[in-house]
């Protein structure tokens, strides 16, 4: 096995292993491009480095396009799109302020969690409605 073939084999293994650590499916497709380069190196072992890099880029782009067109287009739509977006699940709920809103920031308690809220200055105990989120900060208005 030549050094260049070994390089593409190791790169493919590294990309597939890294896929297990990174969310999404992005590195797997680059790993497939590296596997395609292994096949090219079996057919043309004397290929220079620049054509190899260009071919790898072409294979990488092609594999990502295949993913986007074929697999992603057929992905199932979730019946619970807010399942892992806890702050977004709270939009529309009302609560009482646990800590007064001073200079635009306060706090409420929902179930067992305290949330930072932003909105108009209001006293402790005021009823508020959650209208949007910004990360883990809830934007509220007076209910």
C-alpha cells in the first residue's frame, strides 16, 4: 500500500471516528469522499498531490450534495418539533414574577427551574406572559 493510499485510508477513518463526536452528519460525508479518493488511488497510484486535492474537493462537494438532495429531503418531519427546545415550549405561558424586573431583567420560576426574563420593569408577583426567547432568556410582556 502506497503512502498516498494510506493517507486517504487514515483520513477516512479519522473523519468517520470524528463523526461520532460531532453532532449532525457532516464529517461522515467527507469520510465518504476520502474513501472515494482511496478508490482513485488504487486505480491511479501515481496521481500528483494537486489533482488529489482537487478530486477530494469535488468528491466532498458531491457527497454533501447527495446528502442534501437525497437523504435530507426524505427526512421525517417530527410530530414534536419543540421536543429539545425547552425555552420555546414556554412561549404563551403565563407566570408570576419571582424577582422584580429592574432595568429590563428579572426572574420567574416555572416548575423547578428559574428563568431570566427580559421585559418592562414590573414588581414582584406581577403576572407576565412569555412572548419569545433569546437562548435561555425569556422575553415577556405584562399579562
